[in-house]
């Protein structure tokens, strides 16, 4: 007899038939009711055991966490909470679980405790739901790009360039750390290293993706990126995943169209395909919100936030207009913002972004044309405005509850302008000679954006800490598992 998943058994209409199912014991009540879960759904299968038909020694091994194989008759449930249940005929314990030491007991655990047991935390309802949603979102990303003519590109993980110019990169080297080869001036001679130059783990696949966009037209990357930022906030990881499409012959307006359509598509996918997980996480978040002071509670539920994005047109606002709105807002005038907006050129914080989305426009917002000096070197420079201020063709998408979700731009396609910008920022042309070649040979308008995948998963699950939406978080002083 072929085993079926719990999800398959709960969704079928036929009862009064023998079925086979394997999974892990969540609870075993009164030596009679086994709550069995196999990870296929948020819901458990209730398996009813007649104590008199089974050896007592066998039933003592049916403890929380044990893996078991059940064969029995699928019948309409006599109790509340499930439509069907299994009347057990045969029961096999596949792997014992020590009830004294098994850490994931049927009680409420703190997320901090579960991070310490990340290898087992997906045995809980919350984390199984989060990781199923992460999987669905990942599939939705590839589905969207595949259906819209994009080519999937694997960009290098080891690189000699710093796409962001941040300098917070992990070095990759096989030199003897205690006795590296030195130059005459005492600096490390990286010419003798494995790659013959100084190399790092990538912070972005964008620059390499641009090279392929300028021949394949439409490409995207979806892979791991790394940032050696010594930050222990709820929004930072040292290892995270980035989604980065690049499109030739597309300007900033087209980039904003693409990003809006993409975000609505992937979030719409989980609304349709992960209903039970979303309902569970929605209720979890509701209970969490009740523990907060009234002023700090969200005005929207999790599902309402997702629908807020899927169902509303994104408002497009220039940075200059946004600064005027924020400067004249009540929170700014009454100094309720932690960062007071005083003049044009300020780098917006999450509190400002959320005010624009949640209070002022009451819809997702795309800000564009940012000051040049707060954005990356590769963004296309605009003509100075009437006050002589320089802006670039950048855009950020702002969501409720989280602020910035997507960052992108029209890329600088003019060789002379790009070289001037690199010179001003002391970026060595020799390191990016291949990037400059794109502006020599067949240069054209092109654009793209980046989306931190874990930030998207946080938004879609309502989780408040980025360490809880990736299987094994990498943070300062932590590389466990």
C-alpha cells in the first residue's frame, strides 16, 4: 500500500478505506489520540488507537517527536477540529524519541529558544508554515520570470568587485593567515593567492547580470549574497538571498512597471496557494499584537497587508515631493519622528517610509529620482533640477509595516558619465574594465532592481525577526548548524 501525505488524506472525500501515512508525533493523548504531522500541511491527522489492540511497550514508544507509520481506516471524525481521522489497525514506530531530552515539547517556546534548536524548529506549526511559505514564494519568483521571458543566470559567488561600494565583504583566501606572502611595503601579496588577486564573497549579482542583459535582453539572478556588517538587528543577516532582474532597453518607468507587477504576482500566488498557512500566521500575529501597547499595534492583519499590496495601484512619488510631504507632516513638526526631516538630501528612514505608505497615501508607494550622493555609482544621472540639485534615476518600493522592499534604478549607460562618477568615488577602472566595456560596445538604456528575499518572506509571514525566515541564520558570532 502506497503511503499518502496528511495533506492528501485531509483533502480527499472518500472515507471507509484503508490508508497508509508516515510522519512525526506531535502529541499522544490518553493513550488513544495521536496527532500526526508530516510537514505537508499545517494541520495534523488524528489517529485513533484502541489501547487493547496494541502492546503496551509499543505504545510507550509513541512519544512526541517519534517517527511512526500508521495503517488504518479513514473515517469521518467523531470529534471537533478535523473532518476525518484514522482508526489505527497497524502501528510501527520508525524511530524512537527520548521524551526527557526532546526539546520541541507540545507547549509554547520562545523564538530565541527555537533558534538554538533550528534543526528541529520546523517541527512546530509556526516554522513549518513559514518555511512552506518561503518555498512557495521561491517557486512564484521563478514562475513569474519564466512566464515573462526572462533567462535565469547564476552569477559568481566569489568576486573581485564590490557592487555596492560598501566595503563590508567577506574575504576569500587560501593564504597562510599566520605567514602570508608580503610585498616590499609590508602589504599582503594577493598575486600569490589562489585567484591571483584579492577576492570576496559577493554582495550582489547585479553587475554580472547587466552583462548578460546586454546580450540576452531579460535576465534575473536569485542566489545567496553576503555582507560582513557587524549588526545584530532584526533586519540584518550576514548571508541572505537576493532576487535581481536586469532588462535591456528598459527605462525607469518600465522598471517600476515590472517591479509592481512582479510583487503583486508573487504575493498573489501565496494568497491563492497557501491559505491555511496564512490563516494560521495571521492568527499568530493577531495574538502577538494584543500583547503590545495600543499605540504600537498594527491597524492591518497579515492577510490584509498582503491584499493591500496586491489590490492597490502603487503611488509613484518623486523623492523631492516626498521630502516636502514629510517636512510638513504633523509627526515631523511635532518632532515625533526619531529622525527629523529638515532639508532636501536626507536619507529616509523606515519611519518616514511607513508614514508615506500607511498614513499619507494609504497604498504602496514607489519613490524615484533620489539625490545622487546617497545612491550607488551605477545609477543613471539626471540633468540638475531648477535648483541645481543632482538626482539619479533610482526607485524604491515601500510597503506597509516594513518600509523599503525593493530598490532599483535605470543604470548609467553613458561611458563618460560613468567614468566620472567612478573617479569621484575612487573606484578603480581597472577592477571594472569589463563593466565599462558594456558602455563601449552596443551601449543602451537598461534597468533593474534588487529584492532581499528574506525581507519578502518576513512581509508575507508577519515574522518580526529576519532570523526566523531563513533555515539557518548567519549573524555575528553565530554560524551554528
